[in-house]
């Protein structure tokens, strides 16, 4: 029966000749990516008629060059329509899974590795959503994932992760769906106490108000199906269908759960979760035993409902498999207006303000190690630390009268003026900055208790269990490279804060995701320029990171980079009055698919820059950047400086004299210091390589050098581009003329009156602290020794994609 239905769904055979397929433009998901393009109404694209029949087939023939961009864009759209068809008609899920398995096996036999990861992600997402997948199909996928272990990264890492998941799913069907819903909706469950949340951050100065309003509307509409009662019902129904197949009355089960009180529903939900989780943790668990447990719970639920409704059991007709929606994850949308807003949201996720934090909960274990004098020597950790709780305001008039009397005879007028604070403002601290709040948060689930256990004299203390990472925060950035620059700043600040006082690191799993959004037309991989009168960076590419990720991971290009210009278009379209607006939220569905299946990080080096100003009294500024540093000659302000500059330009040409000292990057990794002097109008340091095969920990510096040419007609000047690769570079103006520095193409991060710049890879703050502690006791040691040797040295910003970097 399955074979006949499969042949009806397919218009072309699976065994098409792979030689005729183009390995670059061929599509493993659709037979004709150009003509099978679905329509896209406002905020909810609709699949075209008959696309199910052409949804999965052999690779497409080579399209024309002009149609390749549309082909790439449609792959993500067709992936979305394929998963929507499973929701609309779950009875076809087994057929679609069987087709995807055959395509995977054919790609492995033909050595078409670039098809494997997109097909595997599509297949696994289908297995999680679809009920009633046979053990035979799961076994074939499991065997295929084990074959990937012999391939290089990222195939072996993805294969290992999915093989581990499939092993649990085969033992306890429905476990992957159950765990995903419990964690994303933060349902209370002792067997699986994990929680996840998606934070979408957008810069209001980079995105239009229409885009922000559309995203807020989308996320709010997605919460309609997120009530705890509905999610618990979905978990119960999906678990019953996955274990019992078509042998259960889903309609009767739905009616019984709808009429059931919430307390009874929670009871049966906990019973189902325990029945599904226990076999997954046992090595000798059997699939039949799992089905027997769930069948017993299923009969008990129906019996209690039939007894309450006073209806005879009878023989209810079985309606077959029915779709159980996968609820949208818990998504919150934030306009990034404060520098420390990211840290505050993460702290509130771990420890909401609604929970009490009395001073009695304070624990003295967090500050037992001697770190005060160490941090004073650590350059990267010189920020204000949390102080101990005190009731002394520090103002003289707030002292009690009794405390002032003993000091009155000894206090002179000079002493009183020295002790008196003038012009002081008592700042009201934020509740998130209080030690009581953070230490009370340490007593949550998975953390050690603040109460010291009683023990007998002479017995060694029991080692405290390390806190578990029960929370996962998935940070989604919307915008261009400028918001990633802000993310690098916030991440560096968070790491320094965690170095001073560890709170989030042992309790939170932090994941970063990036969706490029611009208002310009064209492809992300092509140069995206802003109008010159609207951008301080001029004709500058703003989506370099997205372009690099798209080249490194084609599935990221198909699903995520296509949203770059789709989101602004959908935001400006009039809202559709369709009834399915809530259920078919395209943008929310794509974001959910991205954060659920994008588990392979691409790590970008964060660079530290130290900026010196021409005013000796001004303290040097320290900052970080991720994508670009650009310098430009600053225009003179005073008439005297302007006159001197014009004379200098007439003799030596435009620009300023610079001294560049850098460490050349060579294949042998040996340090080679070089220095050069030149006259230049500016330079650009690019941290994102133009090719995914190049080293990510390398700066590509382009210096515009001005060369003076003397000939018979007079003196002339020409501009020559000097290119060099380095990791450490220092630039200084020898004639004391200032220049400007702009970081990450963001005009808001522009420094003026700069005389010198030092750039180097940003070090991990925890490494700096540990290095300082080691050097304190071993002054003559220059190399990393002890624990420092095994710590990450550089600060890397990981951005998740579907495959990482495919070599």
C-alpha cells in the first residue's frame, strides 16, 4: 500500500542519472525550482498546487545563471512547504520520510556530500514533527548517521548528534518531540527540567519601524498556541500516536483532554513524561515495553473520561493518524537600546524578579577566593565589581549623632573638608546589580544550596555538585554587520563580568544566531551598499558576515540569507484577512527551524583595539570590533592648522605620514616583525575573509599609499593600494595630525582626534585573569604553564549555522 501511495506522490523516479545533475545548482528537494515557485502573499506564503508531487525528487537540471538566485531562494521556501504538508496531512509523513531516506542513501552512494546535510536536517525535522514513523525507517536513518562518522567535520559531528537522538527515539517514540516542547515552553517536569527561550534583538536605529512592528506582531501571534494546557495536550497526543500508531482513538483522546480539569491534565502529563523519559535513560529498554506503558495510560485516560461523561465504552471508529502541531517556541522581541540589556535579559531568564531574594539567602561561598588584588593587576578586568552589602551611604550627614561625638575633639577644619563629599549623588542601584539578587539566583534548580551542611569533626567535607546548565538562551540578531559589532561588545562585556563574578556561565547555555535584514534589493552574497547620503561608511558592504556564512554553509544561504530582503517586503505588505494567519507565520516558522536545527557554530575572532588621542590628558580608549576598522584623515579645524595642512599637501600630497608596525602572518607561524613608513589617506582592516577557506584569525589590511612622482611637467601624486595580512598591527601618525577611527561600519562608534591605534586579537578575560594569577607566583615564567595552557586564549564569537564550515 505504501509503495502505491509513494508512486502517486512522485512524478520522476529517484534513480535519475546523477551525472547530469549540476553539483552546484542541483536541488535535492525539488524537481524544478524555477517553475515550482510558490506564491507569497502577505506574511504567509502558500504552496502552489501540485507541489507535493514535485516536492521531493531527483536533482534539478542546470538552470541559467540569471535563475540561480531564484533557485537558491526557493529551496528554503520549498523546505517550509514540505513541512507544512506534514502538518496538514500526517498520513503522508511515512511516505515522505521514505523518499527522503532514499535520497540520502543515493547522495551517499554518488558521493554528493553537499546534498547530505540539507537532506538530513529536513529529514530529522520531519521525524520530530511526524507521528507514527516505523522503526524500520528510523533504523535506516540511524544506520546512515553512523556511516557519517567516517567522514570529516562537520559530517561526523552532525551524524553523531543525530545518531544519539535517533537511538533514544527508537527506544521511546515521541521523545524528541516531547523534549522539544517541554524545554521550549518551560513546562514543569522533574524527569526533564530543561528550559529554553529565544531572544530576538533588533537595533531600532538600523531597522525601520514597519519591520519592528511586523516582527512584534508575528511573535505575539505565535503565542496564541502556547498555553501550557494546550502544550501538555499536544505532548500526550503525540506520545500516544508515536507509540500506538493508528490503534488509538485520537478524537476520543482529544475530547477527554479538553473536558478534563487542569489538575488531572497535569497528572496525566507527568505520567506520560515519566513513561517516555524512563526508557530513554535505560540501556536495556524495549520499544514494546514502552508501548505497553503508554497503552495503559491511554486506557486509563479514556476510562476516566467515559466514567465522567456517563457514556458506554462501545467501539469508537479509529480515525487514523492525525496531525499534532509543534508549538512555536517561546520568543521574545527586544529593541536593543541599552548596552547591558543583553546581560539583564539573561539574568532575568535565570532568575525572574518575581522570585524572592531575601538577605537571608546570601551565600558567602561566592567570594571565598582572593581575587581583589588579582583583578587590580588584570588589564581586561578593570571594571567596577559588585560591592558587599552596606547600609552606609558614604555621606557625612547620614552618620548617626553618636558616631560623630568621639571624633569631634580631634577633627580639624581641614580634616572635615577632606572627609566631606561634595556634589555627590546617591545612585539608586538596579535590582539586577544587587548581590542578594544574584546569590538568591544561585539557589535555583541545579545550583548548590547556600546552607552549610552539618558534619562531624575530622570528616572531610563533601564536594559540592557543580550547577547544571538547565537553561538555554538562543540569541537571534536581526540586522547587518553593525548589530554584530554591538553583539561583540556585549559579549566581551559579559565575559568580563563573568570573570569578576561567575553567575551565568555554569547555569546557562548561550547560543547565538544571525539573520541578515536590509532594506535594499539584491542578493546578500552580492555587494549590498547603502546610499552615500544615508550612511557614514559610504559605498560599503554591510552583510559580509552573512555572505561568508552563506558561502560556508549553502543551507544557511537557502533558508536564512533569503530573509534579508523578504522580511522588509513582508513588513510593508498589507496584512491578510486569512483565517490561517496565526498558524502559517512564515518568518516565525523559519526562525524556529533555524534555532532548532542550527547547532554547528562558526567562530569569529573578536579584535581588541586601543586608541590613543592627540590630547595627552585624555585617557586611551579600549574597544573591540568584529568585522572592520576604518581610518580616515581628519579635516583640520583651526585656520592655522588648515594653512599648515595645505602647505604640506602641496609638497607631499594628500594624506598624513604614518608609521605602521605589524607582525606578518607566515605559513610557519613564526613571528616576523616588520615596520614601514608611508603617506596615506586612510586604511581598512577586514576581519571577515573573502573566501571561506581562508583563516578567520587574520586581518586583511588595505592601506592607500600616496606616492609622489616628479616629471618634466611638474609634481604629481598617485594612489597605490598596499595589502598585508597580520594579527597584530600598530599605526601612528608621525606628524601629530589626527585621524578618525570607525569600528564595524557603525557611525555611532567613531573616534575622533586619534593619533595612534593598536589592534590585536582580543583575549578571553578568564584567560587573562588566570594568567595574571600564575604570573603573580611565577614572575620569571613567560610561557603559559599549568592550567593556563588548557584555557581558550582568544575570545571567539560563535554564530550557529546548519553545517558550520563545509570544506
